[in-house]
C-alpha cells in the first residue's frame, strides 16, 4: 500500500543559533518528505514562532508572508553596529543614555505608518543578490525605504539603564533590528537589537509550538499528530460551502458567479472554498463583465 504523504502545519519554536533553512532540513528528515517550506525567515540569533508548511500546505508559502507579527526584542542603547544587532562589529559608542521617559516617548513616535530602510544584513534580494551576501563582502548599496506599519510598541525597563525590552506588533516586512537602530538614532545615543523572539506570526503563537530537540524525541505517529490541518492557515477567512456542481466547476478552474450561489462579497475578498469533503481551495472574488465571481486561486486538495 502506498504511504500517504504527511501534510499540514507544524508550529516550530526556533532556537537561537539555527537558521530557518536548518529547521526546514530537520523537518524534511523527520517527516521523510521534501515538500517543506516556511512562512518567514528568522535570523540565526532569533527564537520563536516559525510555522513550517509540510506536504500540500507548502503550496501556501507564498501566500502567508504578508501576515502581521508580534516580537519581543531587546534594545541596547549606547552602541551601533554594522549588523544593527549585538552580533556585529561595533561602530560607535555613547555614554549619553537618555532617561526612561525619553525612551518611551521616542518609541511611541514610531507607532503608525512609517518608512523603513531594509538593513544590508538581510535576506532581501536586490538585482538577484541577497543583501547579506553583499554586506559580507564589504559592499554597501543604496536601498529604498519601504512602507511598514507599527501597530504598537510597549517599553519595559530592565535592571540596566541602557537596556529595554520592546514588545512590537507590526506588519510584514518590518525589520526589528532596524527599528532598534532607528530608535537609538532618534534618541541621539545609538542603539541596536540585543535579542529577538517572535511570539506570533499570523494566527500562530508560541502556545503549542515545539522545539526541534523535542520533536526529535517523539515517535513518528506523535509527530504526525502535531500537524495542524492545511485549512488552519486560513482560519481567519470566511468559508464558502459549494454544492457539488459548483465545487466541480471551481476545481476545474472556473469562476463561480456570486449571484448564482446567493453571495455578494466585495471584490478582493479571500475565502475558504469547501465542498462535501471539506476544504479544498483558497478562493478570491474578482470582477468579471457579467458580475463578480469567486475563483479558486490555489487548490490544496485534488
């Protein structure tokens, strides 16, 4: 009998010192499949939530990087580095550490829609080359500032007057170490990131997340039991249950006109498409000459 392919979402708690690609390779071995992806890179020094997509779920990797994130980060004031975190070479130092009130006020000024310039030490590609690879060769290039959104920043003092813990809720594409560096610059003393934990990615949190070390200790069946259904990736979307005739049309790539199934969702709305056997595709509402219709944009079950 042919072995069924493992499929689903594994919420990993990435340890420090390991790359996101290292995590993917571990999961490939433990679940005996090459179809493994993830929803957003974490730097080696970072820890926390890294949703791993296995089997059919890997098809969604390009759909989920846009999700909002929550991070808990260490802010170290009084130094700047070439990597904008404490792993880099120190560029400047300062003893003029501002008071807690000033730190809180400056952090609050970053809340909202802001422009942020991606750091050289990042996986972002320019002209087909990763910025981090250029940075390691001593090459610095101009980067365009990009719009991001900081939903909230909470500031927690520590025993050291130059160190704070920030809890940041933000949009996709936000570089927390650049945020720390920009806060330090605004304070006039410089700053960088000393630690980073991703606490939330989309709807996935540290609750129920498992470390690679713990995962290795489990039996194969126990590992399979940790996989969340592919549908959980889109749990925040409304479900559209299609009758068999329309389900077949959707599976065949046809658009389903909303007036025929009694719906009137706005153009651009994404939905979970389900049939008699449950979820099978991610759908989106488009405008057509004859009216708005839902079309499957990604099939997850054939």
